C-alpha cells in the first residue's frame, strides 16, 4: 500500500498538468483577455487595449468605429448592457497564435472579450462582435450551451454587419442552403469560411422582431424553450 502513494501522487500531478494544458489550449483567448495587463497590450480608453502596431491615427479611427458600432447595435436591438474588453492589433503575427485576422468574441472568466485583428478594425466587424458579446452577456451558460443554435448566434451578428456581401441586394440564398445552415447547432460546426453560410444565417433570423431580442433572451434564462420564444423562426 505504501508503494501506491508515490504512484498516486504522480498520477494526480500528470492529470493536473494535462487538464491545465488542455484548458490553456482551448481557452487561450479567455486567458489572454484576463491577463492583458501582463501582455504587450496597453489600455488607451476604458476596456480598449491596443499594441504598438496601431498608430495614433489608427487609434482615433478605431475609437470612432467602436462608437459608431455601439450606436448601430443600439438602433437595431436596443442599448447594450455588456461592456466587453476589446483587444486590437494590426500585427498579423497574432493569427499564428489562433486569433482571427478579422474579429472573434469569447467569454472570459469575469467578462466578455473581443479580439480584433488587422482586418477587423472597422465598424462592421466591431458591431458584429459586439452583438455576440451582448447575447452571451444576457444569457446564462446553460442557455448558451443547449438553447442557442449557431445560425442564430451568427445571424444576429450579421444583422448589424453592413459589409457588401451581407447587404440585402447581394443576398440570394436558396431555401436548401438556409435549411443546411439551420441544421448546424454547435458553433464549432459552423462553416465560418463560407460567405453563403453567413447570408443564410441572416435570412434565418430575419422574420423575428429584433427590438425585443433582449427580452426574449431573458425568457430563455427563465426556463422557456428556444422554439417557444422564437416561434416565427420555425
């Protein structure tokens, strides 16, 4: 029995090391967001961090883009309640670390976080990611995991994204394509590199009333089912 004690300790250490490494790999964005103060990013306004790749002029343009994006989200869905931490860089090297060249939103341990890459320093991408942060801020973890389908999450984001492919006059999505996107529930399975998928997701959420999105998310938190709350989408 005494010989088992050292082996058991080694086993526990190995397990802890494995799960720590796995957690860091899976949640690297969340860790980066929480530890931004220890990184090469510095705060230039509340909840906005940039690195040295962004000059003074680009910094001013970014601040304006965030302001316009926030106003756009307010006009479409209502005043946001989330105050996500935004980290922005024009350095393409961060893409090699797993960060998007455009934008990505993730939930940190204590806040919502948005990472903007070299192609995401604009109003459209920022507005898109702000909606993701707002949806996650207003829903509990259980709702996020078992209620919100990927096409709904992406569709609500694209609604405030006015890049050319997402304008109504440029969208011609067949019902079959829309059905295919609506069959995707988990975000990990969403075809992010396919413009038509985003277009189909936008078309899928168009029938709903956007002004009461926040109230409907609260209904999900209170135990109602997605199909009951968003009946017009089915």
